[in-house]
C-alpha cells in the first residue's frame, strides 16, 4: 500500500523538477537568442560605426549592476589583479592609487618602496607615464605603472599646482597582512591585521607567538578598516584563538551545493588569553566572520562600531578568453545564526536603492554562553565607541575626498617632527570647516540627492519654474544643517583627520605607533583587558 502512494509522488517530484529545469533552460536559451540577434542587427545597421567590445562591456556591466555591487565581470587584467591581491606579492610602484579620468592620484606611498624612493607623496597627481599622457589613455591608466622588476619609468606629476618629474624603478612588492604588532606597556599584545590574503593566519600566529615570548598576557586584534579577503584565512585566524572543530560560519543559498558549514580544522595557539577585537564601519566580509565568531563563541570582547555588513559570498566562474564572472552565490551567517549582510539588493525601495533592516525588526540570537546578540547586518560590538562610528556626513566627507584633501593641505603648511607632537586643535578644525566650505569638495547628503532627482523630474514635466525658489531655499537649509553636522560629529571626523595627517608624515607604521599611545579604541581595549572581572562579566 505504501509503495502505491510513495512512488507516484516521487515520480511526480522528479518530473516537476525536470520540467522546471527545462523551463529555465529554455528561457535562458530564448533570451540569449534574442540578445544575439539584436546585437548583430545593431552593429550591422546602426547609423554610425559602433564598437562591439565597448557595447558588450556596457551591456554586461549594466546587467550586473542591477543585482548587487559584488557580482562583477572580470577581464583578463582583473583576473590577474585578483590573484595578486590574494597572493600578497606583486611587481609595481608600492603605493595605493586612485584613477580618475585624466590623472592618477597617489593615496598612500608605502615606506621604502619605489613610489616613496622616487619622492612621490600622497596627493601627488600623476599626469604622464613615460610618453603617454594619462588623459589620452582610454584604458585603465594604472596598468601603465606595472612592469617587470627593475625596469624604470619616467613619471610626470602635479604637486600643489607645480609640474614635477621623477624616475621610478619598479620592484617586487610584498603586501603584509599584519603590517604592525607591538607589546604595550601593560603587557597587552597589539596586532593589526589589515587584509585576509593567504598570509593572514601565518603572520598573525607569528606576531602572537613573538608577543607572548616578550610577555604578552592579553591581546588586541585590530580589524578596523580591514575589507576582508579569503574565507579560508578568516577560519584560520579565528582558529588561532578557538579550539579545533568549532563552527565559524555557515553559507546559505538557493543552490543546495553552496549550503556549507565551515569548522576550525587545526589545533589553536591559545584559547585562554584574554582577547579584544576592534572593528568599525570599514571592517567587512572576512573581518566580520572573525569578529562575529569570536563574539558568538564568547571568546573575546568586540569593541568599536557596527561593521560594514558585507555578508554576500562570491565565487569566480571561468568564462571564455581568460575572463571570469565573480558571482554572488550565498550569504554568510555567524555561529549563532545571524546574517552578516546589511543591505537587501533584491527588495529595493521606490528609488531602486537597496533597503536596510529597521532596528525594530532586528532578530535576537544567543551566543554560546547565552548572551543576546542581534542581526541587522554587520557585527554590533559589545562596547560601542563614538570615535569608531561613521555618520552619514562623515561618509559623505570620505567619499568626496574632503578629508584626504585637507590632509594634503595640512601636510604642506605644518611642520611635524614626531607623532607625539601632533595635536589637532579647535582652530585646526575651524580651518577644516572653512576648507570644506571653500573647496570643490561638494559632498552631497542623501536628502540633497533625492531633491536633485525630484528637480530633474520637475524639469521634464516643465514644473521647475514653479518650485525653483522652494528648491533653492531647501538646499540653503540643508547647507546650514551640514555645517551644524560638522560640529555634531566632530569627534569621529577629527579621528579620521588625525589618521590621514599622521600617515602623511610618518607612514602607516607611524600611525600605528601613534595609536598605541593616543587612540581611544586601543585605550578602551586596555581598560577592559586590565579589569578581569569586567572582561568576564561582558562575556557572561
């Protein structure tokens, strides 16, 4: 009797699954045929000469932009760049740069590497590489800086309005995952983990062992600004502090084969040493897996501000001609079951923006010891500090490069011999506010962007004359509010200005040395680690 019931149901399920698959396959094949036919007709019959490669590139990128920011098409150069990022070694100039249309701006030269040796400074604008003007180069001009180790290249750049030249010799560049670690006065080991390349766990282990040998009996792991990287290294870094066999993260997807649980596989280095993990709004992905698992397993105290909330998992899929599709396949979840992803790209608002879960809709979860933690995207720290946060006005300043620009201005108008001499005064902050008002760093708030879109619609509907005066009044009111916001969020803005300025004089190493004496997050970490009862109370 059971056989008569079960077998037809199973057969029906298999048939339904097959029909669904065939339906999807037919729909994909149909759309590809439509697009191929359209693309052929367009390129053969358009009134002007077309560039098929550029059209296809635009079509692919526009299609992927409608999904999420992490699903990307990679050409051959992009694929190679990804390998370099994960390997932690490459040949180049030893600087982070930003390419914008007609120039390449040096964001940060690394100490004793080619850009630094050639005399380039943060804020310098490279306008010519060899005989090629950056403005005339239609591809990624940053590629012109790459080349074999030992080769030389002439650089023409602009500094403070003055045109200068230098010769740069390319070298092998080694990117440290742990650029800095030191023993603080109270026997706290301080370790900065800046990225999760394939050296992240090994360098963190080396740093921890070195610090313990010098007497470290407590540890601060600084993940602020760490954008993430390899999942395997996030597991391995967590494994340094937690036992073998612990669940660290789970990935969930509509595709069953991507539903996985990831456990620690190695023997730990130290599961007893008191631990603080620092995060902020620029700690993402792998950083959030480490912070989230340390928190959920009650292994350490998380301090700072809610992390970025990048909980979407990507996997590269090989395409033809050496290209790849980096495609989002699943979401990350912490050991307690919290989803790390903050923005929902599949349920957008009326302006087509990804939506964020409202605080009142956050769900509660339990850590290993029974503490209540919440989802909502990213990792909410156990102790939140104002100096770690990024308000909307601060984010706008960062996006507009206002903080970076003022760092350049400050560097060329102030002398500073050692980090301990630095103090960003109230008069300095007033000068920064004046700089923002007078410069072309016209940072926009979300409110302004919405009003601009409304005005554009009004113009199309020929209603702009009727609302022009009201619009101008609203913008003027917003500008007043922005100036007020600069005072409201002074602490967090000054913190970022301090970081930017210290790096200009003393490189990143100088910044970390400044942190250990002056940074409020490091000071709070030491305070918590010093008070054993307080530390244990937080984790109960």
